[in-house]
């Protein structure tokens, strides 16, 4: 069958710059990290935090997230690395694809907690600030699957079908649902949903992050159901479908309980941030002004002269002689 329109796959996912390999999968991950940090920094400053704090904590969160994502993939697809005829060294080849978002978020949160604790910052507030950025990072990262010709769906004749040309790793060349594109677009929608809801309902104490998790799980559920790559099944559903349902319920439960226990948003997200310093200085100035008010009023008013008291100012008569207020002998003005 001739396809008039389709999404082509790249002929290769790596370009060699001399001895240095430039991999499309790695570039997508790196671009996603930069987008997440950039947007997270803007949102953190808007909440009253310092510029650069998000990047400082990301130094902890990103490596932990990469390790967690790889661990989840290797554990849930262990037969790809530890079964007969497989090379276990391939488990360390992250550039070939295979990062589980569930493990990346879980272990990345541990790294973020360490970074937040070192700076005295509440982790839920930090998570709320970076939640939309994480969704956009996932949207960028999914294009790495396009470079590797992986994680596509069932065969389709739709005009946006993905043309798979590689036959490596058990692939069958053909035209399939571009699930990488579906998830990328879904993640962009999740990012905008979280930003809108955060402004509309003033989400705080981790509820913006929980909304991101719940919304992502909804999309991941139906997209995962379309995929045809090998996966473990439980009661007819793929493992990641079960994971998405469980995590969705936990995220919704957290939102409900958190809203009842700690409504509103954190007043202070980072101790010693510029806004806090300004507010503290303003309050101190106000207290000082209040304490000086009686003195200022006294200094700014003319004291009333007492009856019979001598005037401090000399009165000059028309002859150029000066007399004091008590009528003393005249003296020449020098």
C-alpha cells in the first residue's frame, strides 16, 4: 500500500564528529533538562525564591533521576540484559534508550530532597515550581525514541503513521502509531494544565506536582495500551498500565488530603530570598519610624515661648544697635 503522508524515521540516530558520537537521544534528554530548569527558575522566582536555586538543586536531582530511570527500565526488562545470549554490559548503555519515567521521578525526588535540605527549602514547594518544566522535559525526551526508532504503537494507515525502517532488535519495518508523538503532545498539554490550575487555584504544598503526576498518568495509560513492544503483562494489562493507575490514585489521594490539611500556598519558599529581605527591611523601617514619631513631631514644631523669658534671637533697632529682650545696655553691632 502506498502512503501519501507519513512521519519518516531518521536513517540513523547518531552522527560522528570525528571520534565523538553525537546521539539524538542524548540531545533530546539534555534539551529537556535545560527547558525544565529554565521554566522552573522563572516559577521559583515568581514564588519568592532566589534565581539559580532551581539549577543548584537540579545538580542533585538530574543524576539521581537518570540512575533511577535506568534502574527501573533494567529491572522491569531484565531479560533484555541478563537472559541467555544477552550481554549484561548493555545495561549501562543509556544512549541506546531505556529510561523509565517512574524510576526517574522517584529517585530524582530523592536527589531533589537532598538539595532542598542543604538549602533549608521545603521539597513540596520546589516540586510545585518545577512540575510543568518536568512535563516539558518529557515532551522533549520522547523525541529521543524517534531517533532510536522505538516505542511505537500498532500498525496504522493514518496519514501521520510513523515509518519504521530498521529491522534491528526484532523490529518489523512498516507504518505504526507514533506513540512517542502522542506522549510528547500530551506532556505539553499537561504542562499548560498545571500552570493554568496553579494560577487559578493557587496550588501549594506539592499539589501542583501531584496534578502533573495524575494528569500524566491518564495519558500514559491509554498511550501505553497502544504500544506493541515487548513488556510484562499482569491480568492482560502491561506493567506500566498498572503502574500508571496506582500512581494516579496516590497522586489524587495526596491532593485531597493535602488540601484539607494544609490549604493555600507556602508564604515563604526560600529563607533569606530577596523578597523576604525586602519585606523584613520594610517592617524594620516601619518599626523604627513608629518609634521615632514622637521625637520627629517634637523636633519639627516650634516650642512656645514662656512668658517673660528672654528671646534667643537678638532684636535689631533702626540705628544698628542690638538690644536683648531684657532691655540691657545697647552694644554696637560688629
